[in-house]
């Protein structure tokens, strides 16, 4: 379960803070995920969809610490722009999650 908050900073960027509770076998841990979203790409109030920047995570694949068995995927509140897709980019062991970011789509993908 999570809560998303958007704050305007400067002219070009919004910062979103996304908190969630992560339950692991040793107890409950609370993590905070922070990323930048391009405010120029934020849609109107009727369409609440926001677009992730290339450095903003588009999701996290949460795994069990040490054994890295996947538990679930948590999608970011933003979406990848057209011409990109959400792909695994790194492993953040501090939150026991694989981090996904928007990556350019190859023309030969089906």
C-alpha cells in the first residue's frame, strides 16, 4: 500500500515522494522512494497521468532479501513516454528491489 505526493519545485520539475510498507520475514520496514518527474509532461487535471523522466523509476520489483525470490511488482505513479518501455535497470539492495526505468524501445521488438 502506498501514498503518492507531488510537490512543484522550480519551473521544470516536480518531485514525487512515494512511501510504502514492505513486510519481510524479519519484520516491517518502511522505505521512501523519491524521483523527479518532468512537470511539462504532466497532463491536465482530467487526465491525471504523469510521464516518468528517463531517470525516474517506473517501478520496483520487490524481492526477499538474501535469496532474491520475487514477491511482487510495484508500479510507479508515473508512466513511460511513448517510444519507451519500463525495463529493469539496477538492483537496490538497500530496499530489496530491482529498479525499473524507462528505456528506449527497439524497433525490432514485438
